[in-house]
C-alpha cells in the first residue's frame, strides 16, 4: 500500500507544479488519506476503501481529489478532454430499502457548500436542484438508486448525466452489453457487487459518454448513455473532481475501491483490479457465516471448558500451600503463593542470594508496591509453629532503620518471606563494587549509614517489648533505600532457622570475621555478640575492606588487628579507605576506635548499643582504652582455649552465613565439630 501511495503522489506532481492545460493523470488502486479530501460521513478505511456513507440514514459524504483542475484551455477557453475510470460498490442495509446512490462530480468546491442528503445526492439543495438558468457549476454522472418523480427519474436503477441540476439531460436504466452475446444485460446498482464505470469526454466534439459493466468484465464496445456538454460554460475555472454518496430514509454503504483519471487528452490508465482493496463481507453471507461461527464457537467453548478444568487442577497443584488450623491466628500476615508467583514473574527476577536463601524482586498486583521476596529452605517441620509465630512477631517491629517484614507464605518445605523493596540494594555492593559502576561512597554518607544501623540495632536490643538479637550484622545485610538511608535486614532469621534444628543441636550462625570469640564456647548469641559484629561492621565501612576474606590464611591478621597495629604506630588514619579522599578525620577516628572497642575480645569490656549510639551522636564519651588492652592473640572467632579442639572441614565463602553445629557427647575430648556454610 505504501508503494501505491508513493506512486500516486508522484503521478500527482504535475497537478501541483505544471500548467493547468498540461496533460495530468493519477492512479489510485485504493486510497490513502493524503489522496483524497473527505467531508460529511466519508472516511478512508484502514484497508484503503473510500467509504462515502455508512448505514446511517439522512447523511451524505464527499471524497474529492485535493487539488483543483482546469477543464478549459487557458488561451482559447475551449473545453479540455478528460478520461476517468473507477470501481464502486453499493451495499444496501436491507435488500428492499436503500440509499439514493453515488455520483461522480465536477464541482467548484470539494465540500459542496449548502448540499443536503437524500434525493439531492449531497450535490444540490432545494434552491439549485433543477438548474433553471442558474449556474451551479456542477456536472455529475449519477448512479441513481431511488426514483424521484420530482426530478423525472426513469426508475430506481439508472445512470444519468446531470448539468447544474438533478433533472438528468440523459439517463438510461443500468445495463451493459455482454461481449459474448452482444445483448444488453440489466445491471443492479445495489447488488453489493463491484461495478466499473468509464467516463470519456472529448473537448473537440463536447461529447460525454458513460459506460458501465460488472468489475472484471471486458469494457463494452459502446457507451450506455451519452450527451453533449459544454464544459466551458458548465464548470468553474478551478474545478474539483470526486465522488458524492447520499442516504435518505433508508441507507446504503457507498464505496469507491479504485480510481484513475487523465485530463488534457488520452485515455485514463487502466486499473489493476487485483490490487484493489476488498469489500467488507456482504449481509447476504451473514446468516451462513453466523451458522459457521456458532458451530465453531460451541466447539471452542467445549474445548475451553475442558482446558480450563484441566488448567484449574494443575494450577491448584502448582500453587498448593501448607496451611493448618493453628495458622488462623496469623492470617493477616500470610500472603498467598499465587500472588507472590505473579508478583515475581514466576520467581525469575533474582536480586540476591545468601546463607538464608534467594531473594527476588516483585511487584504486588493489587497495590502496585515493590517487594523483596525471600525463599528460605526449611525442610524440617519441627518447630514450624514457633517459626511462624516468630515471623508474626517480627512483622510488628517498626523502625525507620529496619526493613519492614510484610508477611510470609508456607509451601512444600519452603518458607517465603516478603519485605519492603530497597531500590539501592545492599551496602556491600557499594563498598566492594568490582565492576566500578557505582560511585565511591563519601565519608559523610558512610557516617550516616553507620549511625542508621546503630539506631536500628539499638531498637532491636532495647526499643521493643522483647530483646531481638540480630546475629548476622554485616554490610550485606544493610540495605539502602532510594535516599540512601540504611536499614537492617534479616534480623531474627538466624533465630528462626534454629526452630528447624534438632533439640540437642546448637547452631552458631553468623559470618566469619563478625563472630564474637565467645560464640565458639557457648554457642549462644547475645546483644554483646551483636555489638562485636557491629564493631567489625564499623571497621569494614571505614576501611573499605572485609573483616576476613577467603584469601586470608589462618596466620594472617584480620581487619581488627590491622587497624589496631596502625593505632599502636600512631597512624590510625592510614587504615581508612584510600578511595574516600578528604573527610572529617575526627569523626573517622572516632568510628575506627569505636569499632576496635566493640571488637574487644572480652564481652564484658564492650559497650552496649545505647552507649555506642551516644558515642556516635557525641552525647557520650569514648573510654580512654589503650590500644594494648584491645589486642588478642586469638584472631579467629574460636579464640578461647576451652573452645573447639579441631576442625574437620572449613569453608570460608565471602559474605556467606556460616552455621557451626555441635553435638554433645560423653566427654569433651570426643566432641565432633563440623563447620558448614549455611
């Protein structure tokens, strides 16, 4: 279609640029909006049909070539020859009631001001319908489908030539000469089938001839109707050519499928009927088509119902959840699995993974809220009720520096936890970005982050009705919102995970480098072990280095000892992250020393989180502790002499949660120890 439009525009250039008397032609095998100026009810359809009217009563429509043409010689005033052919179709709404027909017209305006619908064909009105000595400057060839006695119509199916009025100067019932039999065959204008019309005007003889036949039939040898017309006096100097269709009390859809034209001598180019747009389905085929559609619809409904039942069964199995009577009391905290499956696009958007499970990004469809969805493997049913009770309790925790736990779901040995989504991800990705895509955090921003985390941890320890021990404080568990505010996540997960363990088993869950030394002896997490981990976190943020990496061997110093050595040498500021540049050195020194104090090997010498917050806010004094008092020869978390005798296996993945499991036995020397990655 685009190629056809381009060809039409190129063919139209002489009309726009050449002299008026130059030979001009165009071919429209279907229409584009640029080809034709429409008014009234006329439109160009998506398929390229020019539809002059639809099935609306008492309307008319025009479709005219957008540029005016001259039909008179500029020097002599003699009329110019022209030739045109077009394919039309009239589809009545009802077989025995239809509109008034279609006309090819030469008019002084593409909108024909003052024209009305019905019997006036959208070309005339009550004051100029007879051309009684007045010059309406309209010449038309009508395909009239309504008999109007007022205009002396011969019947309701004729072809006529109109000169400045609706009383035809000559008209003939619609027919064509069959080339095979040479006999005249009647032709119905409202059959709904396509008709081809040829109009030839000879300027020398002033003879206008009209020929009609079914589209696709050979052109008849002689015209159906003809008349002498002096275009010099009948039309204006600048004349528009096009089509008009009209409906009255009944209606038809009047279509033009294709059109070619030439003025200035010679015959209009032939139309390639195979390239014309197709007409819409006629009403005659509707009942049969409707029957086929109904049969197919019935079969389709049966197939769909069967498929829906099968899909429903599969869906119920797929989204089956574990739910027991005792969970009723936790109902408001439970989120359906199918909602989470839809929110995460089938658990495809992975945004993180750690010791407790995999985290997915999701958008809840009902509220549009972004969430982080964590799947926690939990094969044991033992302690499940306590697990869910703990989740319900944690969901009541409210603090600006804690990631809000929104709810949970239980399915096939999995626990799924739903949190608020933090758009800037975890802090460790900003501290240790290997790709170099993230900007280096300034000290001002780092100082704000450590104070945010301290406030959140103080709330867990002292601000709620129960003491909550986090047990895994590290940069990976600190998330940043859109404004880079820090929020602690995964609080209580280590404790929850214990609910699935065997009664005689003690789990030490945490990350190497953050585990307090006493954990290896007691296996118990306390607020003081959280403070130890927070101290390692302070040094991690200030120094831009992990407390312990997988490259460290057992004899190499960790981050605590490195900072301590710089302090002893009087160069504690050398321990800072060299990428930060200038910073508030007094504040940085405070954080470094506070980090060492919190990392004291003796839990009795560590401050509480309330004291830590006071020191960070400047309302509390940092104890004058000599660096020598902070030293320890036991650099790993199993520093006490009465702790483990040996380790069978060691796996130190970066930023991974580690679970140390101890099995009680009859003697201390027979203890079995196993270090695994959780």
